[in-house]
């Protein structure tokens, strides 16, 4: 699969995690659904599972939490969220001129103190890297480093948690993400034994004028 095709899938995954489902999103997921989705229930499930901490079924969509989640017997234990939990991403975002606040997202997810490692934001940034990638060794290394450090640690566990949710819509979101991560790994395997370079200055070969992969307006 080409990097541009992967970028479109990353953008789609970002929209699934940042925006409440509308008719366009539900239509895109329809081929995966065994029965038609209830639009109202899908919207409610989006907020309950991905936005509202007190809902009782919230799955925290933040990389710094998901990378430390632990499973014991039948329970999953999540560490508390930190406002600075995604600050290690600042060098990446700054180098690329990427502003997460410019992404289209549900109002509950647009707070200025939202951690920078919301997985929907990470997928939007990954789409930008994929679109900007060329054939040079530096391009390949930048992608491999980002995937290894900021996607791989949480991808499988988050997709699995979503597929196990007691919600037809959220489960389909998990299946879509599983398919994307499988395709991504086939094209860009994570670095074996890659060093953790959090906080180091990065040189990212992205043209300053390149548009951000924001979601399409409804």
C-alpha cells in the first residue's frame, strides 16, 4: 500500500476518534457492520466511550495512558491522565508546523489543556508525515521513528479494547483501526530496538506550507 493510501486511512481513523459519527462516517463503516447502525446510538456511544470520563465505559484515548495499561484477570487498569502526558510530541509538532487545535473535533475534545497525545491527533499527524514522505533514507527514518515511539506502544491494545466494547459502533471503529495498523506495519515495520528519543530536537522534512490533514467539513 502506498504512503498516500495509508495517509488517507490515517485521516479516516483520526476522524473516527475526534468526531461524532455523521451519515458520511456511518456509510464508510457500513461494509464492516453485520446489521445497520443506529445513528443516535452511535453518537451516544462515541461520547460515552471516547469523551465522557464519568460515563462508566470510557476508554481513555491517550497514548501515555494506553502505553501503560495493564490487564489483570478480567479487568483493565488505566493510569491517571496527565495534562503534560503528550508533551514529548512538542518537538515533532513544532518542527512540522502542526497545530492540533486546528483539527476538526467534537467540542468536548477541543479544550486547550487536552494532552497532545490524543490518538486521533496522533493519527492526523501520522497522515501528514505519510503525505510528506519521499524515498530518501531520512524520510524513511522519520516515519519509522514516529511509528515506533508514538504509534506502536498503544496501537494494538487500543484497537483491541475498542473491538471488545459493548457497542456496535465502537467495535467497528476498533476493527477499522486494526485493519489500518496491519496495513501500516506491512509497509512501515517499527524499528527493532529503536531508542526512545523523547524530547530530542527533530529535523522533519516537511514543507512549512504543507496543509494539515484536517477533517473534511460536513
